[in-house]
C-alpha cells in the first residue's frame, strides 16, 4: 500500500482506539454511578435502561461497529496475504467452534 494509505490506516486505528477507550470509560462511569459493581447479580442480571447518557453511548457503540467495517476494507486493500494472516491467527481460530469429525 502507498504511504498515504498507510497514514490513513494509522490515523483510523488511533481514532478508533481512542473512541473505544472513551466509550469504555463512559460505560464504566455510568454503571459505577448506578452502583452496578456492588455484586455479581447487579453486574450480570440487572438490565440498564437505554436512555439518557447511557443510551447515547450505546448508540455511539453501535454506530462504531459500522466504522470498524473500514478495517476489513483496509485489510482487503493491503492484499490477500494480510487478510489470510488475520483470519488464520491463533486468537481468531480460538473463537471458532471446534469441528467434529
């Protein structure tokens, strides 16, 4: 890939990482303010109402998934060998269900 494309990909990754950090902090702060970290039950079983600041950050999170599709596009622009490395990486393979013969 060209130097310009690599620069765009780097800024894309930095921006997406920063957005992910901000979203994580927003969710943790909101859940802490609600007292959700007081027990396993409140963390795992109590539903959070999807309104206000929490609802806004939830929508930002959902829309960020569209932004993350750009990663796939960048992988395709880098060439098939890079895509194959990502798809066959040990971390990705661990997420796939084991096939029985």
